[in-house]
C-alpha cells in the first residue's frame, strides 16, 4: 500500500518539479473557523464563494470530509498532529496536546524540519494558545476587530453593566450578528488577509520553500461581515429549519441546543430560537462565509502576484461543521452530520484531475500525511490517518469505507460518556459508551439514503439489526482496519 501511495505522490511531485526547477512546492494552509461545506463548489446552492470555487476549479473539493471531534481545539489538535482525540487526549478547549504528546511532531513542524520556512498568521491552533516548535518565527494572532463601531460600543456597554453587577464580564459576547458598512480591513479577517499578503511579498526571492498557515475567524460567531456581503443574499431565499424537535428516538443527551450562541445578546437562554432570529442568523452565517471567501481571494491574488501560484499546494479547511437550527441545534458539539462534516478543498500543482469534486470519505487526520506525500517529504511517523494524494489524480477512486468522529457527554443521570460515530457511504452509526467501563448505553443509526437530515434514529428497528452489527464491527476495528483499498 505504501509503495502505491509513494508512487502516486512521486508522479504528482514530478509534475511539480518539472515546472519549478526541482524546487519543492510551497504550501498555503488556510483554516476557516466553523466552516461547514457552505460552498458552491461543494454543492451548496445558496453559497456565494467565487474564490473558493476558483480554487476548486484547479483542484479538488472534497464533499464528504469529516473532522474527528466537532469543536475547535480537539479538531485542530487532531488535524495538526494527525492523531485522533483518544491519542491527543484533547476533548475540551483548555488542554494542550503536548500534555499527552510532548514530543509529537506537528504538521507545520514536520515541514520546518524538512527545510521549509514556516509562518503562522491568525487562528491555527485553538484560541490564544500556541505551539512554538511549529513555527520558524513567532506565530501572529489577528489584530483586527471583532465588531463594527456599533457592535463595539454595545459590547463595551454590556461589559460595563456586567462589571457593575459584579458578574463575569469575560463571558459577555455582544451581538450575534452585525452588518457594519466598513472596509474589509476593519475586521479581523481583513487584517489577517493583508498580513498574509505581506508575508508572501516578503518571501519573494527567498531560497527556501514556505509553509504559510493562515487562520480566518469567520464564519465563527459573531456573524459580523461588512454590509456588502450581507447584500449578496436575499434572506427570504435562505434555508431556515422547519422544526426544532430533536431527531426522533435519539438519546436525549445526543443533541445540544445552542451552546455558545446562548451567551449572545438577545438570544434566549433556552428554548427555540424564533424564526425571524433564525433567518437572521442563517443570513449572517452565509454573509460571514462570503466575507471570508473574499479575504482568501486577496491571499490567492498575492500568491499569483508574487510568482508562487504555479508551485504552491493550497489547502482550505473548516475545523468542523455547524448546525444552523436543524432539529433545534446550533453551533457544533455533536456527532451529527452537520457538525462533523466540514469544508475541504485541495489544489496541488501537477494533479491530474482538476475541477472534479470527490465524494470519497476522507478525514482530517488524513491531511497531514497527504501534504507530506504531495510535497515529497518523508512519511511522518505515528500518524493515524492515510494520505489521500491518489484522489487528487482520480477523485472517483474507490476509497476508505468509513470516517470516524467522537464527542464526550456527561451528566448526573448518565455519568461521563463518549459517543463514537462511524460514517459510511449510506449510514451514520453512533455508540454512546460509559467512559469508565466502555459499556454501550445507547446507539444511533441514520439511513442517509432515505433520511439525509437525520430525522429518525433507526438503530432499534429490527430490520436494521445486521446494519447495526456491521457498523459496530467497523467501529471496533477503528481506523487501523479502515485503510484505503490497494
């Protein structure tokens, strides 16, 4: 198997080298926070994403790419180490992966160790924490604003009110949506795009290849984007969930109903979000996606202007999906399709197939070994994923049978649980296990052939007994039993 993958990578790399005087390809590694596949190139009929679509036209949009845990830090830690959450031991927003894996070589670190200049701008690892061994120079967090002028004033007023009431002002979030009539650069992703463009300009003429990681904040809450991006959409034509009822016969602890959204101004602390508010949130999400897309366009323009476009691998990924009110769920934090399926677009110089999407099941732990293979680097050690480089040449090639995700739950009625999910071509299957004994306390099964919205859990239907047993075996075998076919 390794020989086959290496041969495919070598063929691709040969095409790159022929056009670039044997210089290794650069890498532009772009993260977008909370980006589900709300992209025209991934089949979303509502999304206006011209720059991402152009990228996909010269590369591959992966329409069924799955994160390993649908929340920022666990997902990013998993992707950047190519280790699954049970190996990184990162299930929350505060644990650093080096606590469990002090000597792990991260994706950017692997490139740095192999002669690349590695620079990070914006959100790559979660929040404000960093990983110094990953970078050639100190990582640069964004310095842009989160809100427009009105939003900033309201946030300051809300924080002052909380402080006067002796409440925790750090938990005040402000407006969930805003459409300020301001230039792109006034907000955080505009700043990040401009800084990334400056880094690219500075790399022109430098001898070593670069790995530039660019982390955009949108479409993460708050959904703040300049007004012109809101104006791209008619809110009446955007999809709004018809029901706030959870999936029928699902365990009561499997869904979640708002998460971080509930902390925002004028959002009810519990219960359904009104249809008008839901429509505005959906509008804001799509506006934020289009704003982020425009900022990516500026970085891609800089790549071309500085002579790097023909010899740069570009990867765009969203760290996980996002619920937009489906079944009453908002944000992420579940094992459902909307939370675990995320955006992924890859363009590599010399790839044989361009502009053809792939519906192969791929996982975020696969990105690290894929980039190493495409760029001709040594195969990274200890990774828990498989290179999907062959799919760049043949997007319809038979591939892995399953993708795996997980999410922790816990409460006084159940005790600590871990939900383990496996997604196959037709089904999503979940086992909820006690974390201390691994006993299975609940199962979920959703048949995407007839139920793409995961409306009904059919794990308890007698006719599905064989399907449940087969998926339970897949889950037990895990990723090691899920290699792509030779």
